[in-house]
């Protein structure tokens, strides 16, 4: 789903808060990444604001196709329960060329 430009001021504020390393306009061009960061770093008020503009299906899709390295264990579990997605799978892991898979969440290779 694409949001209409110009973006609402309240969405720009939330985007600036949850994805601080990119311009808010750039953040809102990538809805799945924006939502993944919102689900980890956003407050309940932030989620409510975004919910006015994006349907719950977008949140569900962002969670199902979440990038590796964004979600915490707590946020991952909380959002799966909130969206009724059971069973709760393991956190996403990075995949490297040649089929190698990154370490489990919170762990480093060999440690």
C-alpha cells in the first residue's frame, strides 16, 4: 500500500521517531520497514496514529515478512499475540550468499 503525498504531519512525526536515521518522507515510502520499526519503537499512541492511515492487514503483512535484526523477542511475541498469529515462529535471521544463516537472535557465532 502507498500513502498519499503530501504525508500527514502526524505520520511524519511518528516516522521521524521510529526510523531516526532516514528522512521521514523516505521512511514512509517503505511501509513494511516503517511498520516493523513502529512495532518495536513506537508507543501505543504512535500505533494508534498510524492505525488511522493503514489497515491492520498492513501490520500483519509487515510482521509476517519482517526483516532480520529489527524485532526484539518481546515485540515479536507481543505483536504475534496481538494480531492472532500463532504459533509464534522464531525471530527472522539474516541469510548470506551461499546459504549460510546468521546467528540466532541475541547470539554471536561461536559464543
